[in-house]
C-alpha cells in the first residue's frame, strides 16, 4: 500500500517543481500555473465521496489497483502536452484517477489494525506522502533543469504501470474487513449517516482550514524560495521539501505513537493531537513567510512540518472513532472532498495574490485561521465527541 501511495504523491507533486520550465516552454501565466494545482484538487475532492461510496459497497482492493493504473497512464500522457488546455485537462483526469485510491487505501489499512494501533498504522502508511512529495519534487525539478521535464512524466508513468502487477497479486490475499469495532449504519447512501454525526461534521469544517495552508506551501514554496533567495530550480525544490517533509515524517510517526499511547487514557486523544497541530503550526506559518534569511525560513518550514504531522496521521483515525463501521471509506472521501473545496483555492490564490497581497501576508492570515480552527475543535471535544462516541460504540 505504501509503494502505491508513494507513486501517487510523486505523480501529483512533480509538476510544482517544474513551474519555471512549464512557464517558459508552454507560455503559461502564473494563474494557469496555479490552476494546475487547483483544478487537480477540485476534481480530486469531488471524486473522493463517490470513490468512498464505491469502496464501502464494492471491492476496495480492486479500486486501489485500478486507480494506480489509470493515474500512471495520465502521468505518462502529461509528458505529451503542447498547450495549457491539454495540461489542465490531464490534471483534472489525474484528480479523478487518484480520488479512487485514498478512501479505499485508508479504510483497508484501518480495518487491518485494532484501535490501539490504528494511528501508528495510518501514520506509517501516510509517510509515503512525505517521500513521494520530496522524491517527486526533486525529480521533477532536476529533470526540468536538464530540459527533460517531459521525460520525467514518462518515467513516473511507466513506474506506476510496472508496480500495478505485483500490487494486484498481493492484494488478492488481503481480507477487506477484520478490525471493525463500531456499529454499521446499514444505509445505502453513506453520507446520509455521516451528516448525522456532529463531531464528524466539525472535522469536515476544520480539515479544510488546515489543508489550505498545507497546499499553499506545497504548491508555491519552491517558487517562493527561487524568487526570494535566488536558488536554482533543483535547489529550491529540494529546500522547499526536505526540511518541511523531513520534519513531517517525524511528526507523523511520533504523533501516531503518541495518539495510540494516549488512547488508553482518553478516547479523544486523536482529537487533542489535531488541536496541537493547529495551535503549534500557526506561528510557524508566520515565520516561514516573513523571515529575512533562508536559515530561519527553513526552521519555520521544519516546525510546520513537525506539527502538521500530528494531524496528518490522526485525522482519519479520529473520524473512525465516531462514524459507523460501514461508512469508513466514505468518511475518508467526504473529508477529502471538504478539504479539497478550500485547499483547491490555495494554489490559485497563491498565483493571483503573490504580487499584490504577497505570500508573506497570506501565510500570516492563514495562521490566524489555524487558531480559529483549534478553538472549534476544543469546543467539539467538550460538547460533541462524548455522545457521538457512545452512540456508535
């Protein structure tokens, strides 16, 4: 599962390190560059609830293999584009194909582990995001610097198609439903059950707040460092991802183990880790955007990465505490949908406002949004979580 997730993020992230090369070779504007991220996220978000509903009713194993195969073909085809329209169309197709993967993959992994081990299992799986983001950004930036950005897409697409064969053979032996301790809802449409869970609805409000800041950094930090500190493309791509993603890796793993350890003390442990993420990431966002030196900027990126890892490894296990057993894939899909609605604006807003509002001020404003989200979660833990947890268990 980790290997497929790694390729998922390599394929989606490589393009952000190629922005200067794409701008020069395809005559793209900053707005069009921003749309490569926004369009992907919007289509991906719309597809996720549908993919979750499919995964809850049909084979999760088949969906993850199908998703890997289709997004690999789309990645290969991206290397053939000659116009902005073709590039944006393929990014939309990438969103559809990758949407099939995550709901099924997360629910499969959760079902394979008991609640007291679930956060670390999901955290270990989602470390593939880190390696995929770093690897994809570095590879994309390095290939673009060599004038071979098309070949980068060809190579990534072929790698995914080759991986699909052993991946399919392995998953044929996997049981899809084992560790499911919550009651099933029995509803034909999973979202009808999910909207009746106030704690889950709150997660659907707070998660997009976090993802807006995350995707603002993911999509524009390499270009921000390239322009502000005069780094070359490969250097900017590596610096933008190594400190951020290296620290996120530590945050994911430590946050997963910490949440599982605290689970024996309080069943809301995963929710408190989400609060910690938002409170501690807020000052890091301000430092990241407003520091005058590259060193301090890297410290801000590392701090944001470390604390964001607490949320990324716990958001879905937290949701599984309060949703019915037969809606887990849909719960992941709807969360991703809500997250993509707002976070899909981040690459576009970055492109539209970086010359007017400025990336520095935009990151500071996002920090205040994070603090508001933390307050909402604290109120939710106090008033919403206890009855929702009792009801579903």
